[in-house]
């Protein structure tokens, strides 16, 4: 009986969440910039959104690309190709024009990063957490530099992707 009550309560909460989602309308994705950043329209303005907890390879030649290439044991061209693959995978998960829901990571993370990008967990209309999905499919690492909500799930998703050799881990890994 207790299990039935819990199930009914959970179903009620899910229904309320679905109604809240439908009412909120989310924000429109305008661009997938790279493997861990999207541009959305938020309150009539364009906003760069950095996916909290996601560390995707870089797509453009920069100091960051050089650092990540060195850390991964790849050349810069190879790192840039991995970044392009990560961006393509993100485009496969969230289409331009699609609506998503942003949830900020406070109090564990700042609202914005040092580049002024909005830091957020991004939820797809089907309820999946885009940040985690990208990692689970093997197109990015779980970020380890600070604590954030869902970190343990992201780390487990990365471990599973590595073991199954999905995405960037298909061959030698990032």
C-alpha cells in the first residue's frame, strides 16, 4: 500500500512538473556554439549558456585548445576534430529552434563564468538533462574543477561511456 501511495505521489509530481514545463515555455536555442556552449533567446536577449559540468574538446585554435590537446596526448588538429565531433553530437541532441529549460547551478556555482556566459543545467522537452546526456554519449568529459549538483551522476556517465567506448572514447579517447 505504501509503495502505491509513493507511486501515486511521484506520478502527481511528474504531472505537475510537466504542467509547469508547458507553462514556462522554456527558451529557444538559437545556436550550438561548440560542445558545451549554446546561444539562447532569454527575455528577448541573446545569451551564451555554458553547460555546467561539461568539458568538451575545443573547436577553435586557442591557448585552451593547446592545453587540452597536450593533456589528452593529441595534436591540436586532432583536438579540433574532436571538438567538431562534440559540437555535432550536441546539435544531434538539441536542434536550433528547439525550446529548452535552463536551471542555474546556484548556490554551488556562480551564475556566470569568467567570460560572462550564463552557467546552467539544460533540460530538453522530454525531461532529459542535456549536460548529462552529452557526457553519457561520450562526447565530453565530466568537469572536475569544482563541485556542482549532479557531479556524481556526470562522473558515472563518463565512466560508463569510456568503458563502452562511446563517442570520443571510440578509439583512444580524449
